[in-house]
């Protein structure tokens, strides 16, 4: 046991899907467990922060950290794990690019908290109670909890990251390849994303149906439209394939992209190929240039573009934190913090 | 006094040549623009525009050939589509879409280069300095108490 390398898993602002992905290794997880010792994995095993603190620096061969860095607690934990680990792997879209939680960077964090706790359809909160970073109990003692930061951040915006495993969630074959590469020491240069850099379209089974010249006449919503089985972008359903790296598809299924296999357009969870500054803008550029040329150009383009109701939501679903303008500046058009009503929600 | 910083992407075949004409005709225009010559306005990727804003530009001006006149057939038509969609995205990231402007200027329209640069500079001067760089810095570090 002593000569096996130690690994740690940690989750920040995360849905738990990345933890699930580890379990998705199915029987292959036995190979992984045979090869390593797990020294920290709060979601599955009973470890405490002190179990990490008492270890010497660099004790863990590798830490797999998933989730968006959203609070002072996450920051403290990832900084601790960075000290105690030889390698840090950003695991999944959230730690790679900020993920879905970082869409909140487009809004004021106070608005988001107020909305989530008082205004959503499924919330029953007649007293308008909102979690506080500090709470003084009438009996005298004080409780502190985590404190949200202004923006949700990708892992490498907080600590030094050695490798990235992309995906929401990370597919099992990539996890296994990464673990084996780390164990064998056969690693690519630091900072690499452990997935092919070619665009998703290059392995798409619908690639053959992509016309020579794209002439998109309308933007359609996927769940409201009939899919004729051809290239989604040619049909006018936005597919992030052109601006997304490949690697999500299992080699057992010819590397065909996961979402396309179940007739869904790509949502871009793998992030952009190497060398792309901003995935959302790359996709915006691709879809805009696919629009058809018509005599009444301006009116037609306006009509089509109006159908893209939420461009940021489409193009930055998984990567707002890594966008060039990675949050909404204060001032310009920003809403004021919402006053939470004392009684009853809105 | 606040002087706007404006990045201008001019296409080689029309607008840049038009700017050359303005120069040899000794037309005076606002010195706030930093002109970058590109082979075609279709080369102006939205990434370049947003990077200019992220790096501190107060405004971005794109100049291309008139529709139908593109040296590469359809480059400026693609620019127009990207420009329209980018304008729809910009408010979501808190950048005023008025800070981005597209103008068709041919090689013979030196006076239009002068007028466009002058009027766009005045517009950006009225809008004031862009808040993007400052906010990027604060957002990256600041912690707040919610609630």
C-alpha cells in the first residue's frame, strides 16, 4: 500500500455529475483503485480537511478538482490541495472553463442569490430567508458559512493547473487514459487539455450531410423542430460543433460525439480547440457567416438574429468564466441589488 | 482630458486605400484611431473586436467595401452578419453596442473616412471611457458579502 501513489478528489461549485463520472468507470474503477490510494474524496468517503492539512506538501501524486470556484471556501480548499499535490487536474467543464455556474457572471451575485432563494417557481420561502455568511444565534454563538465571490471562476483563474480533463461530465475513457498516463509518467506538456484538439465536426457522423455552402434561412429551437437527420447547423439548429474540441465520443462507437448520437446538437462542453481565444465568439462567427444571402439582406438578418433570444446562453453555456470579457461590468446597464421583501416572495 | 482610444480595422482594398487617399489629400481627422490594415473586413473575427475591448479600447470601428464590391466576393457580407450578431451579444456582457461601428467606405471616399472617424470619435467621447478593463480587474480579485 505504501508504494502506491496517493490521489485526491475534490468538488467546488458542482452538480455532482463529475463524481458520478468516476463511478461511470464501472468495473474499470477496480484497475484504478488497485493502482492508487485514495487519500481524500469528501463526496464518497469520510475525510476531513484536517486529513489533507496534516500531510506533507506534495504528498498527493495528483488531485482531481471539479466544479466552479465560487466561494472563499472553495478557494481555501483548492489552494490547500495545490500545496499538497504534485499534479492538479481540472476535472470537467466547470473547473476547465467555469461551466454553467459561471453564467452568473453576467449578473450581479446578489441578484442571483435573491432570485434563487425567493423568486424561482419552485421556491417556497414566505419569510424571504436568505443564507448569510455570518449568523449570530440568540443563544450567543456565531456560525460562519462560505461566502460567495463576485464571479464564478475556472480553476486556473485561482491556482496553477497542470492538466485539463474537459466535458460535462468527463467521459470514462478520457478519465482512464489520463490516470494511466499519469501512472506511467507518459504525459503531454503542462497545460494540455487531455482530449484531441480537432473540432467536433471532424468526427461527427452527420458530417457527410453538411452542404458545401451553408445557407441557413432560419434559426430553429431544437425541441420544437423536426430533425431530418442532417447537419444541425445546416438545419438552423445551433450546434456548437464547429467551435468545440472532439473527444467526447467513446472509441467503441467510432468516437462519434455523445450528444449527436442521441440526436442532440452539441452544446460545447469540451471547450474550444487549442488556439481559440474565445469559444463563444468563434461559434458566433461561424453561425453568423452561415446565414443565407437574400435580396432584402438587412431585414432578413435582423429577423433571423432576433430568433437567437439569448446569444450568451447559447454560445457561453459552459465557458463564461473563460470568455474575453468574462463578466458584466458594474455600472453599464447593471441592475441594482433586489430588495428582498420581508414577507412573502414575489 | 479624456481622449477616446479607438481601434479601427480597415480592409486593404477599399477603406484602407480610402484612408490613404484622405492622407495624400491632406484631410485632417481625429488622431484617436489606431488603424489596423486587414486584407478583408471578413477577416475581422469577433474575437479581435472583443479582445480590443478587453485590452482597453473605448470603441472599435470596422471599415469594408460597399456590398457587392468585395475583392473576395462575400467577405463584407459575412462581416455584416457577424457584426449584427455581435451587437446582439454585447449588452449581455455589459459592453454598449454603440461602441462598435461598421461603415462601408470605398477607395475613392477619402472624405467619408474623415467624416466617419470624426463622428465616431465624437460619439465615443460622449459615451465616456469604457469600464471593461477596470471591471475585469476588480471582478478577478474582489470578494463580496452577499445577502
